[in-house]
């Protein structure tokens, strides 16, 4: 006799409610279930189709014939002869060195010997003199032309959805890096006046224009930190002729200036920036909603310390600007923006405010160069080598960004959705293997599977938890400190 089957419905297990936070286990499971991970073979097939359409950016940069033509056209080209440290080899090692953050020349020579061992070639001396001399023979114009080529390739590869109201957005900001304390560096890039001789380091000021969509540095200028006429605004004015009609500049209050607003407006380039502290606000009372108004700014009076008589007369007598005030979370005061985008229907105030919030991406990009790559502390001991080192840092940064653009194109994402740190590490592991589709597939596959977490509205205190070193700061030059120890 058959046993009676119990058909009583069993209670269903309780399913935890999904949390939208990116740190919870349930949200990670949800993302993992909805997003299929592509394999290296699938990535390779996609890359082969994109290569056939000539849409990969990095392969356009590393065209051997193009690099040779650039090298032949350099004004400061060196005498070419057969040697181990050729200009392309040395530049490749230099780029790899700055990406490894803090690695010395000795380790770079060791890496070269490792590659020569794999190629069954003769070893080179572990003495770094030949490598250092070869770095000094790299034409600076070659590095600058390669950098310009990375910026041009990235700009030409912009798609329609990467533009803001059909405009290319460039984020502009300045920064300061430090160099070794040598007499040659101090003559060209002096230390701050507040520091005693022998107790400071040479400082170099930089100003960069970075594409919002791709993160690629399109223009960069460097100079000393000496006070008047060496600030960020002065370096920014050196970049003005290279902007294109239709570009949109987004910057902080340091760049809000009548002269620059009028000059860019005449070129067909608009600007959105925070109101300078010296400019009077047209609004009164507290801000509860987005407010906007138009104001006619008069031309400033002539000052021979700021511009010549011809430059002052070339400025218009008045300039109409649009001023927008809004309340932003995390700030104690209102945010007042000044812009030359006067069309209210084409450029609503809410869109301009949302655009300005993305200006912080520029700060993160500079952090990537200074902290992740280690550009905050340079290592070369002469001004000529410092110029090469700075440009190699920027070139290496753009190479990583171009690789991220290719990875985003393959996986259907945006370059800003990927991690720069992971892309840099992946490049060091797979970027030197070769130029075949399979080699490039491994590189892009490792980049696309480390996306950034979305944390909109994140608000953190500007404070650090890690304490400073227990050692005292040096108050006398090192020679005097050593003499005091032996006395």
C-alpha cells in the first residue's frame, strides 16, 4: 500500500530585502547575477572587430612608422647609431619607470635584463650610467609630440554621448610638485621664500586642461613658483591659443577673470567657473532655490603689472555674464557660478550646476598623477631632465587613459566608470607583452572587470586619521646637523 504523500505547502524561505548600498552582500549578488562576465576569448573577438574598423585608440599611438617620422622630424634629435639604449627603448623604459612609482633606475635596468634574457640576448651592465645618459638623449620635442598625439587621438575619438550639449568639456586646474634640492634646480625652480636655504625643495607649478569625458590631459604648462606672473592664471593664458571653437572650460574661482572670460568669448569658447572672492555678488539674503541673473561687467582699469597697453585696449569695454547661485550639499555657503553661456533655453541653470559638480573629477585626475603615479616628488637633478620627467609622467598618464577608453569601448561603458589604479597595474602586467589581439584582450579584460563604485552625494570630512612621523623636522641644513652630531 502506497504511503499518503504530504502535499502541505512548505513555508518559503524568507528572502532578505535588497539594499541599494554597494557594500552589501545582496547588492553584490544582484549585480553579479545581472551582469555576465565576458571571457578573454570573447574580448579578443570584440577587439578583432574593432581593429578591423580602425577604432582602437592605443594602436594608433604606437604606430612604429609614425614614431620614426616624429623622431626624424625632431629639431633636437641626437646622433643615431646602433646601441642597446635606443631612443624608443629608453622612452619605453622611462614610461614604465614612472608608472611603477618610486622605482629607481637600478630596477629598470634589471627589468631590461629580464626581457633580454627572455629574448636570448646578451646582458647589459647593471650600472645605471648608460641608462641615465640615454634618458638625457631623448629629445624633449619627441615626448611633447607624442603627448600632443595622445590628446588629438582622444579628442577625435569622442562620441556624441560624451559631449555636453554638443560641446567638449575641459576641466582646468593647477597643482604643485616638488623636485630635489640641487643648485641647478633651485636656480630655475626656487623653493618658497618662507623656507631657509637648505631646508626646502624646489617647487614646480603646473596647470592642466583635462577632458571631462575621457580624463585625458589635452594641454599642460609648467613654471616656477615665484609669486606674481607665475600663478595658475598665467599658465592658463599660455594655453588659450590651443583651445578650439565650441569648447567649454570649467574651472574654480582662481580662473574667474574678466580678461580670460572676454578673450575666450572672442574665440568662441565659453567658460563656467566659481565666482572670484573679489567680485561682488548680485544676490542678497539666503539661497533656497537656484537663482540666476545677468550682469554687465565693466572693463578693469589699466594696470601695467597685469597686461600691456595693447592687451588692455583689445579687451571689450563691457562683458555680459550670467551669474547663477545655488545651495550645494556639504558646503557651508552658497555656490555662485559665473558663465558666458547666455542662452537660458539651450543651457538651463540646473544643467550648468550639475556640470560644475563634475569639476571635482579634475581634482581626482590630478590626485591620480601625483599620488597613484608618484609625480608629487620628482627625482631628476637638473632642470632639463625635470622637463623630460614631467612630460613623461603626463604621457604615461595619457597612455593609461587611452587604454581605459579602448576598454570602455569594448565593454560598452564610459571611461570614467573604470579604475585608473587598476588600469595602471594591468598595464604594468600585460601592456608590455605585445600588440597581438590576444595580448590586448588580456589587458582590456583585466581593466573592465574592476569598475568604480557609484557613490553619488558622498560627503566626507577633510581630515586625516593617520598621524605624522615621530621624527622632528629639520631646522638646520643637513651639513650643520651632521656636524652637531659629531661635536
